[in-house]
């Protein structure tokens, strides 16, 4: 059952994290990492729901790791006036993202960067992080995410962190299928009691 669900999910993987292993399917690209990369856009209704879950406001800075065509950060900027940073490893997706940002007229609010989503140096500036990445990526990001500034909201599409239980889990029916959405809020750090 788990294998069938994972395979079904891989066929429909989409653009919040856009850079996904192709697992032998055609059309993948090599980017100096151990897997091929494919891209399928996330339904706009799912984008809206993810931003709604994070309660995005004008004061927020939304980072989309694996930004694909840039629709998450562009929507956050256009709908809420939030600043956004989209990161993707694929130069073709960077072109798509920049076009989306231009078409939506949000270039003053959104920055698009080409690079490895696991090596974003200023992720601590984010107040909201959007993800649509496969389990190996989620596992690698988990510890870093837990150490971000308290109050940071993280929303993931279909694949949760393996060891960090989500604060909110939503099953959302989009036009094509039902999506599993997860949200975490980075907690305040516990202060060790003095002896």
C-alpha cells in the first residue's frame, strides 16, 4: 500500500518543490547530484491552500525551496504583498520563475535564485517556508528546519519530515486529486535550567 501510494505520488509531484527524482522516467536532467530531476507544476488551488495554512501576511518573507515556475512566491506577493525568495537548481525553472514574477508584476517583492535548496545561507530570514520535496530531501532539511527562528511556519506538500510530527495536517481536495498538506511552527527553544 505504501509503495503504491508513493509511486502514485511521484507521478503527480509538483511545483512547490519542483526538483524531483525521475526514478528512471524519461525527461529527467542531471544536476551533479545522485538523481535525475523532473518538474510538474502544483495546482494553483493547492498553492492558495498552503499559503492560507501558513496565514501569510504582508510582513512575511516566504521562501520556496524548489520554486519551479515561481507561482508560490509570486502568489504570496500578489495576494498578500509578502516578500518572497524562490530557489531552484534547474536553470530552466529559473527562467520560468522569472517570467512568472514579471507577468504577475511582483518583481520588487520577489527574488529568484539558482542554487541547491539544501544550501540556502540566509534561510533564517524566512518567516514562512514552502516545500514539495521527496523524503530524502525532507530528512536532510529536518534538523536545519528545527533550528530556524521560533515562529517560522513550514508547509510541506505530500511528504512530511520523517521524525518531526506536524502541528497541522490537512487533506485537501484539488482539481486532480487529494493532497496531504503538513504545517509546523518552529517552537521556542527550551532554556536549560541552571543547577
